[in-house]
C-alpha cells in the first residue's frame, strides 16, 4: 500500500515560467551587482523584494552583500571616511549621538578595539 496522498490544488498557478534554450547562467557586471547591493542596503524594502525584482534568489543577493563587506563591490562614491588627526590631545569620535573618547596615552590596540566596535555597530 502506498503512503502517497494526492490532494487537489486549492488555487491555480498565477505565474508560469517556461525556460527555453541552453539554460546558461546569467552574468552580472560589477556595476550591476554594486547597484543591486546598494539598493538592498538602502532599507526601503526587504532584501527578498529587491532580489525578486531583479530575478535573483535572496540567497544570491545575500552572498553579494557578504562579498561587498569583505571586498568593496559597492562603488567608492558610496563609501565615506572620517578624518583622524593623531596628536597629544584625546581623540573624540561622534557617532549616532554618542561621543567616544580615547585618552591621549592609549595605545594603538585600544584605539583599534574602539574602531572595530564602531564598525560592528554600523
């Protein structure tokens, strides 16, 4: 006896895609990837919605976002840097309404830890 149960479909399919041809993978230029990643980082809509609109799977877009974090896939004009002046005075970093102060006698390791903490928040 079979344990397979056949149930009728409650509603018809709304969308049907028919693939013809060789079925090759699509290729995306670095500029296209960067634009899609930047769009997904804007926060106006979910990553899944952005992926669907461009014919991607969400997992592919998440992979591109990981790549963008590890190496710069996002165009350089979207990046910004803070100027840092090293001197005898304490360093103050204002970020998100908070002020972070690093005393003048702190070593480079302490400053690196503070900057990594800021990077983790953003």
